[in-house]
């Protein structure tokens, strides 16, 4: 897929309401499958519907569709084979059949705690469906095996039609994070406020949104073939920026004297403006898919880090005020460094 593809307004709205889209997809798939079963008068027609709902329930991004497809087919075939053998063993000797089922479910439990829990679920579900047939009724068992396989194939088909891209979803969530961070950043250091704003809930909400984005890393990596370490690094930097912002706000409002000095320092005001511009540029680039404007801000961020380091060395005042100012300036410098790093990482994620 093209990583630098610009997001349309329709796509942005669609991905912001992905739960509604997923619900509509399952509803249409269920109705079409039901009509298909009724028109062909397929025996044991309940099982394709049950299988369809079980398999399509978890939201499937395109990065998950292909590996899940193989897991679905493999799990269905293996579960059906195990079930048919169990029914044959039941005709011979029931205790042997029970031991066989116990061994099969042991396999499911073992796989469920490994790298393929989804396939383990399919094996267990298919086995349960097949052995639930009347004793010795291989005809019903075969139909149920086929129905489960049919439900798996239909689930793959409906999931693969216009699937959601995890990378586009990640870009939208990342842009929302950057935009919200910028708003909290402006509110925390606004020159129009005389008292410290209460931003704890907003910071906690931003941090929780960052944590949620981690679930997208694996499907995004599979879709874009970008190293997983890049998205992990973006995740780490984003989390660090929230923590730094909270500490920076504490230092900014720690004392009245230091607060007055900081709001009148031209270098610090310029730092805030450059940081806000960098955040807005990143959000715009994530929507547009063009990383070039981000690179233009990295030089400014480098310059401002050097100026802040010089300001940190020259600042002289009383010990209490000096501690607050030094802390704020150092955090400003570190936040600028993190912004620069985040800019480079996002550029690597968006490049062709």
C-alpha cells in the first residue's frame, strides 16, 4: 500500500466510526449468508451462521486478514478431522473416544497460550460442532464440517471486501494525539491565565489513547513492511512527551516569581511557538501523507535546543526561582529533542 497516500475526508470520518462500519459489515454478512443457506437449502444451516459471527467478531484490519485466513482454514480442517475420528472411535469404544477428545482439547489449550490462539479457538469450535452430531451419524458430521468450513470461507470473503487498513487508522489516531497534545500544551502555558489550569484529566486521557495505539503496531507492520521498531519508538516517544509535559507544567506554575520570569523570556516564548508549529505540521503531514514539511521544522528545533542550553547556563537568580526556571528550561529542551525525534520517526513511517 502507498504510505504517503493522502486521507480523504470520507476516509477520516469512516475510520473515526470504525465500530459502526464493523457492525454494518457483520450485519450484511449475516443476512447474505442466511439467504444463501435458505436458497440452497443447506443441511445443518445453523453452523455457517454461528461460524461467521465467531470469526468476524474481532475487528480485522487488512494486516490481519491474510494470516487469519490461513489460521481459519487450517483450524477448521484440523478440527473437522479430529471430530470425524472421534465419532468413528465412539462406535468402536467410548473411553478411547473420550481420551481422543481430551488430547485434542489439550492441543487447543496448549496452542491458545502460544503464538496461534486464534487457530486454537477454531480447532476447538470445529471439534465441538462435529462431535455434537448423533453417535455414528457421519452424514451429519460431514455436513457440519462442511458448514463450518463454508462459514469460515464466507467470513474471509466478507472481511476481505473493502477491509480497514490499520495504517490509515494509526495515522488518524496519531494525528488526533498530536492535535490534542498541542491543545493541552497551549492551555498549560497560556499567557492569559493567572492561575494554573486543571489539565490532569486531559493528560491522563492522552496517555490512555497512546496506550490504545499499541494494538495497531502488529497489523500496521504487516501492511507497510516498515520495521516494527519504528512504530515502537514512536509509541515510546509519544508516551515520554506526555510525561514531560506534565512535569513542565508543574515547573511553569511552581512559584509566582519564576512564572513571571518565564512568561517574559523571549527565548521560551519562541520555543513554545516552534513546538506548537511542529505539532501542527506533524498532524497535517499525517493526514496528507507528505513528510517534507516536518523536515523543515527539525532545523528550527535543533536551533532552539542550542538557545535553551545557552539560556540554562546564563540564568542567575535566587535559589528557589532558579530551580524552577532551570527545571522548566531543561524540560523545554528535552521536549524539543523528543519532538525532533518524533518528526524523524513519522517521516520514516510515511516515506515510500
